[in-house]
C-alpha cells in the first residue's frame, strides 16, 4: 500500500502488533547498470518512498484484517486531530 508518513505509520503498526514490511527500494531508472539514470521521474520516486507491505495471506482471520485497518485509521485520525488543534 502507499502511505503518507509511511515510516511513522509502520512504527505505529508494529507497536500495535501489526507486522509490516518497509524496504528501501531503488526505482528501476536509478538502478546502476541499466543506463536509465538520465530519466527524471519524481512521481515514481515519491511512490517508492510511500510503499509498504501489510500482512496478506489466506490464513489471516477476518478479525486480524479489521484490526489492522482500525489501527491504520486510528493513526491518521490522531494525526489529523493534532493538526487541527
């Protein structure tokens, strides 16, 4: 998924017991040896910085999915509350 404040969200989810995977990914146009360094792709780079993975597998229980979604919503709600005060 893409997430604003990805690293803070990941930290929050991990603290709440939701496993996430955040990896620093080098966009294809920045990969050494491909000869694509001359491309200027700011949107691709932004998306790369926002990506994270949530647990997805057939063994997940519905309650676990709802719990993860609830924790994501709480994170953004708390941030919007702080910005509104």
